[in-house]
């Protein structure tokens, strides 16, 4: 049986893998971290788009996935339409900021979207606000460092809480007696830091993690049959390098690091 491929720029997509394993525990998974290109925010959009279309051609040929989950807001909002056009026989599930559910849940009407700079500047994100949250005050917060902090935390087990506090501070708004009550985590790396965010936040808010919704969508598009005798789940790093710290993390997620096949 063909595997489910989960793709991210780093380890953030492990949050989606964790949720999808709950819904489809008997399937085989290939986790791909495009760490050679991390962070995506440092790229110019045309170059990143070209890189992603070429890379997915290699991955599809190598692993022949049943479905591909792009567990990365930046990659999804930039490239998913181009990928669907380039590979029309493949099934892609993307990740977009959870602006619609945030607008439905907020009581104060003040919502923050915490994302990478690339996701913040994307027209796709603004279209979501226009379509689903026009009655809300939505603060877009582009963090240049939070994904890297999450990577450090996953590898080393600790993080500079002052640095986390500085990155999330712009999310918290007080105006006309109302203040932020929901923060959308619009990057799959960020949920790994959510406990630290709660600790350093100036007041309690709901933190919307997209992983469960992404997993539910992916599960709805695959069959019900179990993948018996398919072998172990693997992780692939596009750099070809995975240090001992990240290997320990991946082992905890039931993944063995494999050299990428082209």
C-alpha cells in the first residue's frame, strides 16, 4: 500500500503526524523535512516556488504517496495550486491559517494570527480574513524567529522564554475595552511551544492549533484498509543530515531517518 507523505520545512509537521496517527494508526508514513531550504522565509517567492515544484517531482517519483499533506502554511499558501497543476494525479492536502474557526469562536472580536512573515504577506491570508473574519479585528503577526526557536526546543529540550515572549507580544491587543482572546497558530512549528507561550502570555487566550483539522481532512481522503506488513515509518531530510538530537526526537515519533531516494 502506498504511504502517506507529510511534508514540512522542518520538524513542525510532526504535530500533524501525531494527530493523523490517532486517526489512521495502521497506515505507513513518510515524513519529509526540507531542512536544506529552511527557513522558507529567507527565500524570494519565485525561487521557492520553483524549488518546491522540482522537489515534489523527486518525492513523488521516490515514494509514490497515496496522499501528500503539506504541513506548512508558507509552502501551502505559496505553492499548493502550482503543485496541483504540475501533478494533477496526486492528492495534496494543504495547511492554511485557521481564521474561519477563530472568527466563529471569538467573543471579543479581536483575533491574532501568529505566522511566518511569508504567510502574513500572502494574499491568500488576506482573502481568508475578507471572506470569514471581516467583522473581527484581525492582527497579523509575522514572526521571524519562532519557528527556529521551536526547532531548538525540539532538539535541546529548552528555549529562551524571553525570546518567545518577545515574538508573541504583538498578538496581544487592548482597545476600547476589548482585547485579544484567540491566537491562531499559523505555523505547524508553533504548537510545540504553546505551553511556553501560555506561560509568558500577558493574559489567557485560546490558542488554535491547526494540526487536528489538517489530520481530519487528510483522513477523509484515504481509504479504510489497514497497511499490514508495510515496514516502519521513515523520516527524510533533504540536506541528508540529521544530528543525534533530532534522531532522538524522531525516534520518539516512531520514525527512522532514511537517506533520501532520488
